C-alpha cells in the first residue's frame, strides 16, 4: 500500500514538473510579446511627432517662400 502511494506521488510530481516547465516557457513567450506591444506604441508616437515636425517645417518654409515672391 505504501509503495503504491509513493508511486502515485512520484507520478503526480512528474506531471507537476511538466506543467511548471510548460508554464515557464509560455511565460517567457508572453513577456516577449508584451514587450513588442509596448514598443509599438512608442514607435507610433515617434512617427506622429516626426510627421508634426515635418509639417511645421514645411509650413515655415512655404510661408517664407510665399513672402519672398
């Protein structure tokens, strides 16, 4: 009886170990994907800021050229 209980415990521990390994692997994958999503937001804001600055520069140059002619 005791041998059977020990055997069941060892089997359960093996399943737990497998589950823990799977969770650790999935956690690393989730962390990578979250970091990518966080960076996308920053890249979008940089693109918007660049577009705004470019539009302002073009506007100033256009205004200056308009005043010349």
